[in-house]
């Protein structure tokens, strides 16, 4: 660690080469064990008996309906989340009001609630023994063990995604451009669409991307409200569990592989976005 | 061209517990170029934003031609506002930025496309940016951005032009040339103009009248000449222009601070501060004895730094040939031509 | 503050409004930018309907139990061991991430090396990968016949179906929290601070110990707490590798699921309440750390 004899081009804020090599090697080893090997496992298990059986597993009726259900739930939850995120960020970043920091903490709350608890709360509210249980039974409306419950649980676990992305971004941008637009006579919607929206486009896309990955991949919360009815209320991650527990490893890993590809696609899109627009990556993790 | 009279009546505004404006009243004449001058935190920007409709007071009124607009929207007031950091729309071209205010109008109010384009061209010419309409703000220099912001604010034909520290983000040379530009544009358009600045030189050079704010209150309003020569308070005297400040006391019409004595007609007995501008000190046979520590030649002026016998720092400035024969270390006599003496506030 | 003054002044401006031509423009305003009422309204409505009100169901349902019944369910030996595993494994995993996450963040923020962009993207994998996928992948990797499980079994270490498996899964889940919280702080740590330290005669090691690490402490603690909080509640990635043996490798969220499967909703709510309280305490701690850190960053 000593820098007694300064080498040319060696800055005070730079680590010696041997430190760099050791640290990078350690990190690479750690990440290989923790992240890369599981990733490789998924594809190697899925393709253990070749491409055919894997594709076959994806083509079964149950798998296809699981894929459809996952896409449907995400298609409802993600846009709603985006609308919420934009509204919350507009109120919080462009205006001053008391209790703002409490509101921000409350929006973040779903991140610190166990997914299982997230599912549980809807069972307690809409389940057969729940607050609205009898009312729902009388009208034959199904929320728990049906699509609405799955959508609600998905919205809960992804709730803060877009808002968390947009609030710091819009706070950093300040309100001057909106004030300029308003002072020139622009109304609220005009100001949003013509001045704010172009500035937050990429941040919104980034938030939606992460939100979508979580929405399609959610397991714990959805598992509690789904009822695991094959071909009806099984999402892709739940289908993975069922196949795995039935020792259909090729099938389980084939569906898992599809989810994995989705995750990798998300990461690539995210990296591209960050390269296009370095400011899009906000300060804190999710 | 415009004949808007603005009247500010007893305006107060607090941010949390911090009072930004405290009972401010001010009348602005049609066609006037007024500077709001003060240190940071004096409330000058809050006052400007209250006139614009970007901030709303807790108390008091803003009248445009006698009509109460205190809580009217910025749009309804038809003001032009130039932001400190310009707030140009980064994703729009210069021309689109300038056209914005006309473009967002609806129905019959919206001028035809050709008229908007003509107006943009006219404004670009006014601020000497002809031909740059297709550029994006990021492709312009700071001074050019400022001109775009100015013409964008003018595009809607505002009843009053409001500028928040318009030259704050620019370097010294650009500041000076843009200052002249603003005066020229004001004279050409005749629009009532109010700008905020913390730079007293800028305020004195540019404005018809200067309103000096301190801690949310107006200390003095007057022409540059008035506020410089007859400052109404110790704060104004210290803030506008340079001055030597001596702390002492007044007894029977005479101010004394150690070896310094000055005439103080009409000032009540008691502790007081005396301000003497450097150029109000002249070499003389009889006067304040000052030991010279340094002499600096600045163009046509000579600036002298020194101390009185009891250690008070004194700065004097006079014509260059006045210091002939003066050397550091020697003691010279300086006569006080004019002093401003204020009781403590 | 603004609200109070607004209320106080409301009647005065209201009276004036009646005399004005522009009645609508007379309404007491708070902000020049429109849409505040609408957007705050939508925000509050969705937050209340989807998050806050349903969450109260946990407390209400748990309250339907007598204190003795509550304690019997929420603090049974099996439940206590499950909390111990969930909290303990999350803590150990957060420590591991604290060390390796800090190193990873340092490497990403400071070094240039081939494959850096790949590592940078990879770090977010636990955010993007569905937890069930991570769960089955880790389970087969660390199973006694798995690629890593087999060599570990030879040296007598049972990873999967054991508390160690829970730690592995939670380490996977928590990594990005530490990296992504600490990395920007390292990147913004001005080089001149280190240069100043060096110019004052400090060695690289003492610069690290006395200048760099203290500056990173608030972010590191935040990342640690976030990873810890996520680990406590984690379910999907854990249940496959944990083996779920009662009293040994059963996590707290799983107990909730078991109670639910037996239609013991009140029991499920009781355990959930304990976990929620723990989460809120942690959330407060995280906010406290961030408020404390802001004092240095102003």
C-alpha cells in the first residue's frame, strides 16, 4: 500500500496495480459463484435433454396459459404503476407541501414489506373470511384465487418503482421550465406534455422496465393470492414452482429459462438506456 | 408602448419560519426600468416572483393598473419572466422556444403559423441572433442563451418584463455587453422592466430607479444618483458603493471615533456609524492624519490604503496626480469632504 | 407552514374575491404550477387503497386473537426459531454483501478493466431475475449432487436444505442494494480529498481508513440495512434451497404461508404483524441513517 516511491502516472487517488488485480479477481470470483453459475445452471438444466424437450415444455397448455396470465397481469399493473408514478412525482417534485417526506417514505413502504405479507393483506380483505368476503361471494365476484388478486398483489410489490425513479429525476430538474411554460400561458396538460414529458421520457422508460421485470417475476405475493389452479391462475414463476416440485426439472428450467431471458433483456435495455442518458440512473438502489 | 402601473402593497411572505418579505410596498411607473437590489436572502427574488405569479404572498396585494392580481395565475397576468438559469426548453429549437408562448394559445387567440414565424424572426433580430433559430439551446453560449430567454419572454407581448439575476451566470465581459443590450431592448420596446440583482454596479448603471432590499424590507427606492449620494440608511450606504465605516458616537452635533471627528448635524446624541466614500477624502493641509501603507494606481485613479493613529483602516481614492510625493510609511493629512452619519438601527 | 397561513388568510381573500371580476383567478393559490390537487389526490387515493388500508387488515385481524392466542402463534418455539433464521441469515448475508458489495462498488467506480460493463450489468441481475428462478437455480447448484454442492459435501459442508442455503439465497438477493447505494458515493468522492490526504503525508492505507471509509459509512450502512430488510421478508429465492425443515431451516414468511394453507388467517396475520413491525423499525433506521448522512453532504 505504500506510495513512498511514486511511479510516473501514479496518482494519489489511484490504487497500486497489485491491489487492483487482487480486488478485481476477488470480485470476479464472488460474482461468478453468486450470479453467473446460477444463470448457467438454468440454461444447462433446461437444455439437459436438448432443445426439443425444453420447447415442448414451453408449448404445453399449462405453460402457455401461465405465460398469457403473466403478460395480462403485467399489462394491467405496469401502466397503472406508471400513471401513479408520474402523478406522485409531479406532486412531490414540482410542489411544496407539508408532510412530503412522510409521503415519500409511505410510497417506499411496499419495498420493506415481505411479498408474502403483500399477498396476505388481500386475502384478509377480499378472501372468503375477509372484510368483503361475503359481499363478493353473494355477487359471485372473484378477487382472491383469480386475476384481480394477482394484479393487486403485483401492483403492491411494484408500487414504488416508477415513482422512485421519477421523483429524484424531476427534483433535480427543478420547476423552472414548468414555471416558464406557465408564465407564457401554457395550461397544466400542455406544460406536462410539451415541457415535462420530453425531460422525463427516459427516466420513465427506465422505471417501467424495472417495474415490468418485477411484475412478471413476482412469486411470493402472487403465490399467496393465486390458489395455484393449473392452467387458470398459475403465472410463469408459479408454474416453475409446480413443475420443480413435481421433479419435472427440464420443464421447470425451461420456463425459468424464458424468465431468465426476459431478465437478461431487461438488463441489456437498462444498460443501453444508461449509456444513452447517464443521468437516468438515480442515486439509490431499489 | 405599455402603460402598466404596478403597485405592491404591504406584501409579506414567510418560508417556514423565515420571513422572505416583510411588509413591502412599492410603486412601479409605466415604462420604467427598475432594479431590485439586495444581498442574497433579502427577498428580492421572492418579490419578483410574487409580481410574476410564480409565488403567492401570505399577506398584501399586487395591483396591475389598480386591478388586484395577487392570486391570479402567471398566465393571466401576461408577464414575461426571464429565469436565472434561463430555463430554456432543452428539447426544442431556439425558434420553438421563442414561439412557445404563442403556440400554446388556443382557438382564436392563437396567431396563424406565419404570424408566429414572423414574430420569432423579428425577435431574433431584436436580440441579434438572426439565423440561429434552428439551433438547440445546448449549442449556444451562455450569453446567447440569455438572449433567447429574453426574446422568449418578449414574444407574448408581456405587460411587464421580469428578470431574475439575468446576468448572474455569465462571465464579466459578457455581463457588461448584455447590460447595454438590455437597456437598448428596453428603450426599443418601452416595456416596463424589473430585474433582480445583487450587483450594485449593475443596478446603478442600468436602472432608472433602484429599490434596495435588506432582510425582506425595502431600505430605499430612488434613482441611482439618489441612492448613491443620499443613502437613506447605514445599510444602503454600505451596500451601494464603497465606503469607510467608522463606529463612534455623536455628542452635540459632532461625531467622534478616536482621532476622527466629523460634523453630524441633525443626528441625535448617542452611538453612531459614519460612512465616508473613498473619493470624499482629499489630501489637504489640515485633516485626518493617515499613515500610508500602500498606494495602488488604477487607471486614472490612485487608491490609498492606510491607518489612523489609533489603528482604524482608511481607504481613499483620488486623481492620480494627487498622490505625487506620497510614499508608503509616510503620514498624510486627508480632508473629509462628505460623510454620512447614521444612528444605530 | 404554508397550509396554516393559507387557512388563516383564506377568509380574507375569499371576501375580496366577491368583489373581483376574475373570480376564478382569485382562488387562494399555493403554487404557480397547476395540477397539484389532482396529482396529489391520485397519489393519495392509490396509496391508501392499494397499500395503506389493506395493510391495516393485518393489525385488525391479528387483534382478533386474545393476547394469549397471539403469543401462542406469533411467539411459539417454531415461530421464534423461524424469526431467528430469517433475521440471522439476513444479517449474515448483509454482512457478506457489505464486504463484497463494497469491493464490487469500488471496482466499478474506480477501475478500468476488460469486462467491466458486463459486471456492471450483471450486478443488477438479482433485481431483474424472478426470485423463483434464482431459487431453483441456487437449489440445484448447491444440492449435494450439484456443481458446487458436490465439492462442498466432500469437505463436509451441507449448503442446500440447511440454514447455510438460506444465507446463500439472501446474499444473492441483497448484493445490488449495497453495490448500488455505495457506488455513486465512491464515484462522487472527490479525488482531491484523497490527494489532500496524501499531500498531508498520509499513506494510502491510512487515507483509506481515515478518509475514504468514514465518507462511505452512511451509504454503506444504508445499503446494509436495505439488504437486511429485503432478506428478512424474502420468500421465493429461499424456499427451494432452504429445505423448509421445521425448527431448522424454516423461514418466517413460510410460516405465514403455512398458516394460510390451514385457513388460520388470524395466525398468519399475527406472524405478519411481527414481521411488519420489524420492517418499520428498519425503515425508520434507514431514514435515520440518511438524515444523519445529509448533515455531512450539505
